[in-house]
C-alpha cells in the first residue's frame, strides 16, 4: 500500500482511538445502587445482542471513518485493479529531458535545455495549484542511455528496436516525487544540470517510463518529451513511434514539448584526425579538420583556430588550473573561404612534435548557437620511430635496397622509420609478440614460407598489422604454383578463416607493349598510397615501366575473392597492386618486383612517395584511436612492469576558465603483468562534476608514474558527434505525419506550457470523501439508534 | 404572609428534621389553602366556642351568639372516633433510593406522619406498621395525642435494610387488623409483583378500604443516566455494567408495563392507587388521602 504522504500513514494508528475510548469508558463507569434492577436486567436480556451488535457496528464505523480520514490525508495510492473504477488517485508527470549536445542550442542567452527546465518548473507550478496529488519523475536521456549501454557492454549488439532493462530508480533524477507547495525545493538538483556533449536519444527513457506506467495502472500519466525535435531524430522516428504507441492508452497523455523556437545557423567540426601517415617524433604530421555547415545560409571566411599541445615539453606534472598540462602552441588559423549549407570542407594542418609522447591537436570554431560542436581534439601518440621489418628472400638483401633507401634516406631527411632487415626464417622463429613491435612488414622475393611463419604473419595481420608482399627472381614457378598455394588457404588453428592472400598465383608474365600505345604501364586508383600523386593533369607514372608481373589465378576459390580491390592496375588491366583486408589489418600485394628485370619503378621519384605512403598506410591500422565520441568510457591499459598502478585522471574543465577536476584511480590486474585503469560513467566514485565532465567533450589526461618514478601521461580525446550539430528541425506537420497513430499534443516550451491545464482529472480522494460522509451519517444513525444521544427533555 | 404551598415541597420538607414539625407544617400549610375546613366533628357533645376563622364551615357558626354580640363564633364539639386508619410504610432496602431531596422512604414516612397528624386531629384512630420482608414496627390504633409522638418516633427510627415480601406482611396485617379500616400503603412495590398484587387483593377482600401510594423516584421513572454505569441491586446481588442509554427504552417499557399491571390490579380490586414521584409536593398524597377518607365516611 502506497501513500503520497507516507509519513501521514502513521495516522492509521488513530483507528484504535474509538476502541480505546470505548474501553476507557467501560473502565471509568460510575457505581449506582439501583432498586428497580429487575426491569433493567429484563431490558438488558431483551436487548443484549442487538445492543452489542449496534455497539460493535458503531465502533467499527468510527474506526473505518478514522481510517478513511487518514487515507484521504495521506493520499492513498494503489495499483489494484479492484479500485480502478474509483478513478485515478493521482497524476504522475513523467518528464523525459533531452540533454544531448544539440540542446545547447542557444538564443537570447538561453539554451534549449534551459527552456526545458523552465517548462518543468511551469508544469510543477501548475500541478501544485491542483487539489489532487501530483507526482513528478524526471529522466535525462543521457543518464538512461549510458545505463542502458553499461548494462550491455557490447555496444555493437544493442538493438534500438528492443527495449532495455534499465531500472528507473538508478537513473531517475526524480522518481515519483510528490510535488510540494514549493516545487523549487525538488527542482534544485535538476536545475543545476547542464546539457551533455553526447548524442543521446529518448528511446531508452521511453522504455523506462513505459515500464513505470505499466506498473502503476491506477495513475493518470502524462509523459512529457522535452527535446529540440531535430530532423535526424524525429524525421522518420519509426522506433520512437513504436515506443509511444506502446505506452499510449486512455490514462496516458503524451506531450511533446519543443524547447527550440527556430532553427539557428551552426557550424560543426565533424572530424579531426591525422592522415594515415607515420606518426613519429620530428616528422611532420598532417591533421585533417572537417567543418560542416548545418545552417541555412552559406558560411564565409570561417576561421578555425588550431592548437598543438606538446606534452613532451611539459614539466611532467598535471596542471589543473590550465586548459592543458602540456605546452600549447597556437598554430596559424585555418581559413575556409566558403561552406555551402549542408556541405563540408576539409582542411589539413601540419603539426610537428619533436619528441615522442601523447600529444594533442585541438581545433575550435568561432562561437555559434551550439557550443559543444565548435571544439574537437585528437590525440597523436607520437613514437620516437616506427619500426619496419624488411624480409628479403635474397641472402644479400638486394631486394631491400630500394625500400631502405626510400624509407630511411639518411642525412637531414627524417622519416621516423626504423628499418630492420631479416631473413625469411625470422618469421618462423619469431613469436607473435615480437612481430607486434613492427608497424608493418614488407616481404620481398620470398620463395616459400614455413607454415609456422605463415601462421605468425596471419596472426600479425589479423591483429591490425600491415603486410606488403613483393615478388622477385628468387621465386620459382613451382613456388608460385605450389608454395604460394598455401598462402591462399586458411591457416590451420587461426581464428580468422580467411587466407593470407585472396587468390592463387599463376606465375610471372611478361607485360607486352603495343607499338604506339602511350598508355602508362601503371594506372593508379584512388587510394591513400597514391593520394599525393593523383589529381595531376598527366599520369605521374608515365616513365614507369613494368616488364614482368605475377598473374593471378582468377579461377581459384579461396573464399576471399570479393574482398580484395586493386590499388593500381597495369596497362592491360591486370592488377598490379591489390589491397586486401584481413581481420583488423591489411595485406598489400604488389604483383611485381623492384628488380630491374621486372620494373624500373624504384628509379622513378613516385616510388619514394608511394613507399612512404605505403608504410604509413599499413602502419595506420595499429594506431590507437585519436578520438572517440563523448561519453565513451575511459580506459588505460599498461604493463605492471613499466608503470605503478596509481593513476590520476584530469577531467576537462566545465567552463573555459574553470579548474579541471582530478580523480584518483588505481589500476587493477587484468592479466599477467597487465594493469587497467578504468573510468566509466557508471563508476560509483563519480561526483556530479565528474559525471558532467565525463559527458562533455574535451581532452582527458591520464597521469601515471613509471616504475623508475618518471611521470607518464596518456591523453584521450572525446568529441561531440557531428550529427549533434545538425540543426534541421522537424515541423509539427511532419511530426504529426511521422507519428501517425500516436495521440499527442505538441507544445512550445516557451509559450505552450502556461495554457496547459490539468482539469478533468478525477480524484480518488473525492470518492473517499464521499465514503467518509456516508459513513459518518451511518455512524450518527447507529449512535442515535443505540440511544447514544440524549433524549429531549419533556 | 408566607406561601403555604412552600411547606409541601420536598425541598422544604427536607430541611425539617423533626418528623413532628414536618407533619405539622405540611398539614397546616395544606389545610390553610382549602376553602372548606376538613375539621368537623361528628359528635353532639358541645365543648366550647371559638372565634370564626376563614375556612370554617358556615354551618357551624353559632348564629345566636352573632345575634347577641355581633361576632362570629363557631361551636366546637368533642369529636368521636369515627375512623380507623392503618398506615403501612415500606422500609425495605429499595426504599432507601433517592437522589432527590427525599428518599422514597423519607417521602413515604412524611406522608404517613402527615396523615397520622391529620387523623389524630380528627379524633380518628391511627395505627402504624413499618415493614420490609416482615413487620418491623407495629403500633395499634389509638386516638390519643401522645400516640402521635410514638408514630413519629417509629418512623424516624425505622431502618431501611432488608428485602420486600409483601405477601407475608399483608397476610399478617390481615390477621392483626380484623376490623375494617382504611389502610394507607406507601411502598415502591419492588419485589414479587404477583405476590404483592395477591396480598393487596386479599386485604381488599377482607373489607379494608385501601389507599396505595406507589412511591417512585424520578430516576426510576425517567432513567436519566447517560454515562457508563455499574448498577448494583439494592435488594439483590445482581449487578449490571452497561451504557444506560442503550437500555433506557427497554427499561422504561418494562417499568411502564409493571406500573400498568399494578394500576390495573388496584382498579380491579377497587383500591385507590396513586403513583407518587418523590419530587412532587406531598399535597397530591394528602388530597388523595382526604378523598379516600370521605369515601370511607360515606360508606359508614
């Protein structure tokens, strides 16, 4: 049994008062000697049962009246269907507050989120003027969505069409709170909240609210969805419509509260990421910054401020009072002349970090309606050098000469690559951990490989490594036809059933040339390897001659025929270079050799470019993510042999000049010599400031200490998803069309709340009052009937 | 001139402790209000003249003296005993009840004293019997003035303790007073109803004229109790704890039936019956007595 004013339920003890009064009266009787006892006893014998019955009924009626009175005052709530006919005992206002990044949309110094908070205050104010009981529950979309995600850590398996099983009491900001005479007292907490930097949906909230409504059938329910009604969420809201249809009923009212007055101009940094190049200390890195215009008019002369934060030059201590603990270098702003509505523009910025470390590049747009998408960062984990393994089939390493020259020319030219040449046997003898140290492996003229070496390479590529395969004279026809057939078959015992190369080889073929044919021997496709060489008026490969190449057996069936794609083709349209994804890594197969009897490409300047790009491309699949969406849990894995378990996490500041909060986190064992520092939104230690920071975009600095006592820093960037900057709104007409079958009211948070009325709601208390009056009348009749009222004196 | 009616009110009576004074005051007060004096002798032996006072019967004025002296005198004769009056007063425990100025016994004793006073002034012979379940005091008929003091003393000293058993008492009285007389019975008749009515009928059958004063307290007639009360029987060991208002109607109904039966039985036996509340002035009782006495005289 539930009551709106639970403490008043103690008043039910008052039902004993009539009984106590009766018992006390019996004890307090007066003694009177009586002469006419005979007639009194006769009356008693005659009326004994009737008097007892009336007296029992009288006491029972008084006790029941007392219970009804207390029940009325305490506002009895019940979900019993038996009492459903009595009418709704209370009105439950379920507020779903969209606190996604787009709710930062501001106009006149007031954000859409603040408009939503104002609408909640108005609802509470209207409700308190009503005589019956009003309950208020508030759910923020971000909290529910994060809880739903945490309940199913494998985010890939979350199906939005399936309801979550999040518990309401763990995610509600207010749950079934009775609206007091002063509603501000219960709204203090929610009023102190701010919109997050997340891409949050109201779907999960609707699931939670739906379950609450189903569990309290006797309530009149009003579901308010306070959102900015963007086209991306509400343009074709099939799932939302299904959810709303599921909760709508006679006792449920759906109010769609629009918190934005009109569409505003907005620019969004949709991505900031380094090109697929070698990230090494002292090597210039190009960072791409993409800006999208989500407004209705073209944006001109957009200036993007870019800052490079070098953590290698810092003092080695976190600086919570500064924006970053590293040394901030403002780069020349990037100017974008014009961005048409709905269009994107990408510009690159060159940054150079002289030393290794976890460095940051941050881009920032001028202020506009949505602040959350004006800033984005990426983390560049710069190493001192990138290790490249060259495996040469020739004992003298003659095939590696050109790659060694191109990748590590020496002198002032610094590529950041550390070349290591080995014989094919190394692949057999090295374990998987040893191969993990190489950013990519380049095989040249390998006649055959031991099955163990093949298994190691397969494991290396599947785990994100890059493998380049070149051929040569050291490979016989028998090797092509038989030895390489093992490459085109699944590796026994491997988790990935795909082969190391996607096709069988037929052997070397001479490339014939028709007289007068001016077609270059190499026809490059659009691919990162050739990106700098494409877009020219003439083919950059016009001086490249391919004399011999390895033909592929197109009839072979390896199970991976459709996975590879040509990066470059020959004049005769046969593939020259093939890109083949295997697991998390890539295999790049160059169907020729750098030997002069095969090709003169090493003598062409394009080879150096392509070689460097190839290494950059192949090594990019092992690079850590440079940024992730806001709200993603933070994690730092490290070895217990290198680092101490105590770490500190410095959170982004809530305001531009605010001090950044710090959280002490001890890493836990997750395996042999492996530690993991984990900090998610569901952490128990999360304070309100920390939760707010965690759901905001920015750079999170992990600080740890090496076992030698040196400070170590690892940065994580969290950026607001670009779609949150899309300000295109759905019109009420479109909303009515897309939500057909759902009965709802559409109101504006700024003007539509004040005229909202809660009239027409029946109240169980009125019925209780009626029962009480009837019971008191019956009590009076019983009392009169039992001669408990003094007779009129004649 | 003080209002003579004041002397009839129980409140006034209660203040007079002496039964003699109480009787004199009551009777004199009662008689002074009558237009016709009840005192007139039936004897022919002249005793003296007395100056006329208002209320004296005009037939007794000595007109010859008036003719000689122009003054009004009445002739007084030595009256003869012409009535035997037996006063039967119930002194059972139930007669002790009374929350008003007088208990039922006090009221009955006052009535008896008043009647004795009036009777002896009329030269009637008066006897007194005080009883409960048996006769406690028995005074024979006498006409002397000194007998009045004996009656007063008996009434004042009678205890009210025991049960009522009127059957036995009436049988004994019937045996004790064989001659016909006027029997005045003052009782609440709370006891065996059947035996009581049987005894009354037997007395009447013996030729006695009977005047019954059924003395009842206001509480017994109205039952005005409101609060939870424990009623303890005065002549029995019965007790009852109850809410009086719940039993009031049933009690009054039973009581009324009892009174009706007594009244009906008295009427059937041609017994004069008066239900007297202890809160009422005693003149009702005295008027009833005088009416009964007149009727008795006419019969003689």
